C-alpha cells in the first residue's frame, strides 16, 4: 500500500518518494522526512527527539508535557503552545484567547480523493487511482477540529494537502488565518524559487536564498495576480545555473485564484518552514457550531533531479487530474483572434476578411474579441450589457458565426463576465452590484468595477446573460477575461466569498456547455493559476506577444503549468519585420511551442507572409500532439546571461520530439553553442533534418550526452526528430 498508517506513524510512498510524519508526545504532528523513497521498514521518530536538540533558554513547553514545539519540525503549527514561528492556523476562541492546541485524535484512510466543497482541486477519475489519508486533530478546549487531508496519485510524485476546519464546539470561533498546509523541512540550505512579474511580464523566475527570517510571496489583489504566482519551490544542492537538472526541488502550488500567501521561514532551530494558503490579510471568518471551512489545496511535488523533475510531476497531474472535460486531452484548435488587428473598431466585413485569410492559411477557429456588445468602442463602457452591437454586427452573432462556419472555421467569443462598466445599463440599474465600501469613492481599473459575486442575485444574472449569448449562436470557444484586480471589499473575508462565487458561476457555465472550449485570461496571464485550470483547460499566457519577452514568460510558466494550458500567438510587431528577433519566423517558432494561433491582421498579409504562415500551420499540425501533450523539458534558460533559450517536447513513447532553439540577442563571433537534448530514448536512433537541411541520424544518447551543435546565424530554429523503423529494427 502506498500509504502506511498506524496510530502514531504515517508514511506516504509516491512513485519515487517517501513522505513521513508522526504523532509526537502523543499529541502533536511532527514532520520527519520528505525526499527520495526510503526502504521499508524505517522508523524516523527519533529525529524529533527534542531532549537532544533543545536549546537551553527561551524554549517553552506546556506544563507537564516535555514537547518543545519550537524545536520540533512540525507538520501543523498553531499558536500559543510554545512554537513562536509563523503559524499555519490562527483564530480567536469564544473566550477571546488565541491559543490553539490541535491534538491528534485519529486517522482515516480511504481510496479515491473526495471533492473539496466549493473549491477547485485535483481529482482522480477512478477511486483505485488515488488514496487519501485524513488526520483528525482537535482543540480540547473549543472543540474545533482540523482535519488534515493528504492524497497521493498512482504513478505520480505529487501529494495534495488541504485542511478542513470543523467547529464541533458550541460557540463561534473566529478564524484569522486558515492555512492550507505547513511543513518544517530539515536544514536551512535551500534557495527559494518563485515566479513574479507584472502585466506583460508574467512569471519571471527569481531565486533567493532562505534566510533567518520570513520571506513571503503573496497576493492581496483579490486574484492570484501577474505579480506573484501561487507557487514556490525550495531548491537544495544546486545553483541557479544548474537547477534545471541537478539538486533536490520541493514544489508547493496552491489551487486557488484569490488572495494567497506562501511563507518561507528559516528558523533558529535549523529547519525551514513553508506554509501556504489563503492570505490572512483582510481575512476573517466566523465559524458557527457545526460549520466547516474548507481550505484550498496545495499540491506538493518532489524531484531529486532539479526543476525539470518538478515539472515532470506537475505537468501530467495538472493536465489529467486537474483540468476537466472533453478538451483536456484533445488537440486544441489553431486560431485567429482579431484583438491585436482591430481592437474594438471592427465591422462584420472586416472580421470575415480576417477569418477568410485565416481559413486560407489553414486555421481552424476565429475568435471575436472585445467590443461586440453594448456600445463598446473603447474601454469606457458596456461591460455587463451582454447584448450584441447591431451596428457592428448587423447579422448578430448567429449571422457572424454562420458566415465564419461557412469559411470552414469554428467561431469563438470573448467575455468579461465578472466586470461592469459605470457606463452600462447594468450599473445604472444596480449600482450596488459591484464590490465597494459604503460611503466611499469606488476605485476603477481600466474604467471598470468588479461585480460582487458573493451576491446570489449577481451570480444568477451573470449566468443567465452568458448562457443566453452562448445559446444564441454556434459558439464553440469562449475567452473568459478579467481585466482588473480587486481593491475594496466591504468586510473581512469578503474577497474569499467573492472567489467562491466566481468558482460557482464558472462551474455552472462550464458544465452547462461541455462542448465549448473555455480559455481563461486576465489582462493576459494575471490569473494563470491551478484554480482556473480546473474550469478552463487553457489560459492566454500574456498580453505581451513580443517574442523575446514571451520566451521568458513561457519559460517561467512552464515550470508549473503544462504546455497544453499555455496559449501563444504570433502577434503583430512594432518594429520592422525583418529585424533580428522580430521576423515572422522568430515569432512563429516562439508561439509554436504551445497552443498556437495568430493575433494580427491576416487580411493585410503579403503573399509571401501568407505562404510562410501556411507552412507554419502545416508544420504545427504535424507537431501539435507532441508540443501540446508531450513531455516538456527546458534546455537553456532565457534568464541566464548568455542570451539563449531552448526547449524540447518529447512524445510520451519517445518516438517523436520537437526541439526549439532561440537566440534572444545577436551573438557575433560568440562561442560555439552546443545543446544537450533531454527526454529522448538513449538507445533509439533519431532521424532529423539538420539545420543545413541535410538528413541526420543520431542515437538519443549522443544527442543527450554529447549534444547538438546549433548554428549561430539564426535567431530561431527547430528540428523534428523521429525514430523510423529503418533505423530501429
Ligand atoms: C485583455 C486581454 C486581451 C484582450 C483585451 C480586450 O487585455 O488580455 O487579450 O482580450 O483584454 O479588452
């Protein structure tokens, strides 16, 4: 059995790892080990023997109990019992005190993974494919229970952790910090890797050392945000130059799209605490007797082979056990989106011209972006009024969809359902429907306000208006946007209630339209998080389509998120089309590594550009399965100073692979570039057209160990590798 549970010792064995904790001094949950799989039996309880390690002064214990919690690596840390590090849970008891002592009561082991009420989470389709351990703890004085849940999945090195707080007492408990999980890892010699940025600069990679003190990664913007992604990794035994393929990596990824916080605390006792969950900032929850509070889950992943191994845990899990619906395993359509071509100034004729040009080069879907409703000619109006603008589209959406379909393309539509413009019929009728603080001015972002999804009447209205539009025409794709963050909420905990409402609306709409492919978006990648992927299997990665910037954005995003979830388009370019790093070729290759499409005025393309684009579409059709669903490896990092980046996608049977090589700045007379490929079958012979067009045959082992010489005179190149029978009898 992969989970071995006894009354006081718990061991979770995943594909290649062991995760072990115990009940310490008959009460507390102490963390013992997380890393490479250990032999059985092994008992590590001696590692939390605080009699040996206890510091002589400023260490507290509870009278009569020899547990020195500040010197104990814990699995779950509360407040007021001797541990002065950052707690995972913090609450006000009915008597006004904040002491909480969650004592071990028992455990429950089951096959399968229960749903988390109201929240997105990983799942397994068949109970035999996952197993869940619940550890039940209780604060004896208030009766509050914390039920810690651990799920593991067949063939995966991930562990999904969350906590359910249940008030089994007779009075209200006020939760201030509802942590989802905590862990104290042994040692301080870790580096923290996280993904930060801004609008147009999402998920850049930063690596900083763990220090003696607190490091926090968080969002207080109501959404997971462009600025910080709800993900953190600890790296050990490696450095930034080698972290892809060496050293240990411990990953923590929160399945939540609202305010979050991850803390990393180097403590005096020589361990490093990681805790993650909803941000306690502006949070407060009254938990009535009998009530439960379900926290979002954190997906933990371990790799003994650097970040590459960590991605190899997250990608398949998120693709198959987080994304849902028929599109999760389906090849995604190549599309043309009109946004960068026309903005909101378009006519039906113009859109159909773009669609026709798209059809001519072999695209499969036209997406009509912002500006089709109300009187929206700029971003000052009409959000909330989801009524087609007949001046722009005299034949309505159904006419446009019909005409698009006649060209051989599917039809998709942009929405921003969570927002309302002050200049809209909806706002004039219901000024109280938006998030605001009574008697104070309302903040605008991109001239818009956020609808308060904690209100049932708002949720119902949004569901019915989106549903009506989706029924009104043959729409098979929706781009669901969200173009501002939340500033003002009316009470503590409001942001979480709003988020639960957003999830409820997404659940209802996406399940009512199982044949529609939904794509998440938030000013580009401002809500590229696992919570969103539960409802929508792909996300517009960034509004920035400059290919050099995009390489960084896509590289950082790929650490956690699978290629099938990342949407990448050829955008228009401001500079001359033949300049270094701006050619159609360079832009195409940067976009072809993920879910490929175009976002420019194809109807203005020259014949030469059209012919070139046709070739990209043809090539993408050949490699689509591999790049969207293959194993993805980062080979060279655009964050390194040498100005190179490269990636490879390898089909799961290793019989086909596609490698992309980029130069993000010109290298005149630079040193020779040799790249070691990854993920191939060492014993198979791969056939590919080399950079000069000649056919080459090389063993996977040669390509991975000795490497491949990549030319210096091209900013973007790709090779497709195959293993024909002829060379592999
Ligand atoms: C956001 C999106 C863009 C586009 C615009 C439309 O910025 O990220 O792709 O849809 O909104 O207003």
